[in-house]
């Protein structure tokens, strides 16, 4: 399968490139392709003529998006529409990476693919707009919603490890719950779903639920070399520009039924990721 990849320098992009070694693929990021330029997207994808496009490029600065609204929509909505239109023209399958932030976190249980989105933040709204525009532009679409991602690049895990060495005490939010997810499992899901024609929307997260505080606590437990004191705080005590969903775990049953495979339990995946940091 001939694959075209956007967001190649992101955490998922780097993991996918490891797995695509020895296959035919073209990795692009903003330096090679401005996804907001419709003509440039159409030309590059049209010339490469991929069998599939994995669209991981996005504006992911959640708080900054509250001020840079037009830019967030331009990248996450219009950029995604440009990719989808190019996919339709050349007949390529498309994978669009979306987010749990399309939900408001008030449901009180894990979200399925059939629950109605109601994003709270500009980031969430722009990503949901990308979902809708892509769906209108091409019918060979897989929309994969993921959450709390960590892999090769800046992420919560690496931030905690760094701060744990610099500080004696850390305050971490304990009233936001979701699914910490490894890029290893997300990349596996992407490549598996591309082998099918089961187009639609799927949740792809590691199984289980944690708060950010619980996530941080497990990081330090698994590394075994941190003496930092963790203090749980509320969202109100840790004010951020963009509102976050309070409870946004994602149910992966549909993915498991479609593939006969499901992502690992979140702390098992985290333990593997932390191997280089353990005593």
C-alpha cells in the first residue's frame, strides 16, 4: 500500500514512520506541505497518487487556540477538508485523527461513536468541524478519535519526568478523567484499519480510565526513581484558557469488533514506554 502521511514530525507521525520502513510512503509536515493551501495539497497528493492518506497534521495548541481561532479552524477544519477533497479525487482512503475534545465530558460514562459531540473549546470545535467537512468531502474515510497521547515528542509523561527532577512538589489536576494513550497502540490501529473497508468513526485509546493526577502518580510509581510529592488539585485551582471535558473516556468496543483487536490497558502501555527511565 502506497501511503501519504501528514504531520510526520508529530508523535504519531514518528511512530508511523518507524512502522512504515521498508514500505512505500511519503512523509510530510508543514515544511513540505501547507495543508491550508488547497492547490498545494491537490498537487502533491495528486502527483503521488497514494492508496491511503494518514492525516495527522493539526493545530494542537489547545489554550492558544482560544485566541487564534481563525488559525485553529484554518488548519483543523479547512486543512482537513483540503486533504479529504484530494483523497476523493485520487480515490485514496483517508484516516483523520480526531480527539476526545469533541465531547463536553458531562455524560458520566465512556463515550461511544454514537454519542453526540458538543465540544467546549475552540480546539475541540475546530477538530469536530474537520470531522464533518471530511465526511462531506469523501466517503472513504476513517475518523479515529484518540486522547491523552504520548510517544516520541513533547507530552505529559516527559513533562512529569522533567518536573519530577526539578521540583520537590507537583500539583496535578484530579477531576479530569480520560484515557492515556500510547502512539504505539494508535499507530497499530491506524495500519490495521487501513487494511479494511470498514469506513466510519472509531474510538482508539488504551483501555481503562485515569485522572491526570492518577496518570502522574503511575508515571512516578513505574519509574521508581522520583521522590517528588504529588498533590491533587481541582480544575478550578488550575485555571487554563481553554475549557477541558471533565470526563471523556472513550469506549473502543466498535474498534475491537471491527478489527478483532484492541489497544492495551493504559498502565501496561505506559510501563513499556517508561522502560528507558526505570531504575
